[in-house]
């Protein structure tokens, strides 16, 4: 039975394709209400966080059904030894009734099944309820993550050493993905964003920018662009980006930022959006120096309570929203 209610039956199970419209509406209504928008359903405009993630791994998306009707959802993401979840949303009229806790249970179980070494999430740092809920499941608050943006300006020839995953012949794509995995494995053992690269390619959400030095891949950025992606109209959103940790990593990161901006300009986008955990101090400082400014920030909570790849000396872009 549902906590704090009578005559209500709750079922937690796979999120059905037929419920995606309802899940998207609840996502917007919940966050829009929480942040106080006059029209909560306008939250995130025409960006799409629900359908894109469901299509990427529908087996790791979960719905909470109250008396057979969808009332909330949660999404787990597998990045190899790293995992995160969200957005977790519940219909506002059912807040504080325990459905959030119920939607956490299958996600934590999924992390255990995957053998996730470092799990995390992005949440509101000022929300005692959010932080308290996740602490009950062993997640602990650490550094802030800044979600940053900058206007796009033409990059000229500054990023001449970059290519696109979409330009790679079909029979060579597995090799490129292996090279990307080599970069992420050097950042954190077992970190693997293959699912993001393939999702962007298969769903035509944007592209993956590949940064080269001679014939060596030194970095890459998985990007969503435009409406019906996690970016929204006019935006290029770097969902994940990293450079190989070497003595030239700082300079390489600057080149990757330039390549990212050049890609956004070529796609006709007006701004670049990218998140960075502030524990990666050098990366955060270089993004500020490049012209990025924080639009919002959240706190990253991690299980176990250890940094993973959220630490100084690593040049990585992501935000775990």
C-alpha cells in the first residue's frame, strides 16, 4: 500500500512507451513547480530528457503507477563502472507520500546488478528533502556542479584537428568507440560512455566531436543539438566530454572547447551549454577563462562517498542531470 494514503495501490515497473507523454508532462510539472515557474509546464522549453533516455536504455527506466495511472518516473544510466540516475520526478500532488523512495529502489538494485563502482546524481543543494532522501540510500553530497553556457562565436581554424563521428564509415565506428573508451578509461578505470555516443548517432540527437593530435584521439565531446534533444532550441549541449589526462591536458581541453564551439556554430546554434563539477578545479577555471558563465548549479551526491573522477587534474565535462 502507498505510504500516508488509504485505498491507493502503487506499482513500480518498467516505464511503458505509451506513458512517455505523461512522463514528460510530470517531469516538467514537477520541476517547474519546484523552481516556481508561472507556467510549470514550460520547464526546459522544447528540450527532451524523457524520450531520449527511454530510447537509449528502456530497460533501465522505471515508472510509479498509482491505481494504474503513471504518477512518477526515474531513469538509470550506465557509464561502465560509473552510474547515475535522474530525472526522478513525482506528480506534485503526491509529493511527500513516499513515491520517490519507491522509485529509488529499482535504480539502486540496477546499480548493484551492473556492478557500478561509483554511483551519483545531481540535485538541488538547498533542498533538505532531496538531499535527505538520497542520503537514505547511501548517497552523500560533495562538490557543486556548475551548468554553464556561452554565446557561440565563429571559431575559424582554431579547431582544425577535430572531426565528427557522423563522418566515420560504418565499418570503422567500433574502432573509434574503442578509442573513446581508451580516453575515458584513462580518466577513471572502466568509465565508458559508449551508450551516449551510440544514442546520439542512432537517434540523430547531434554528433560526437573527435579531437586529434596526429593519429591519436586526445579527446571527444558527445553533443546534443536543438529541439527534442537534451539541448533545446538554439543550444549545443555537451552531455559528456573529456581529454586524455597527460601533461598537455589543460591545453588540449582548451582545444576541445574550441572544437565544441566550432561544431555548435556549424550547426547554427546560438549557445553552448556544458556542466563541470567544481572539484575539477582546473577544468572549471579554464571554462570561465574561455567565456562560460554559470546559469544554474546543483550538488553532486555520490555512493560511496568518494570523488571518483570528480577531482582536480581531470578535464571532464558532464553534469549528471
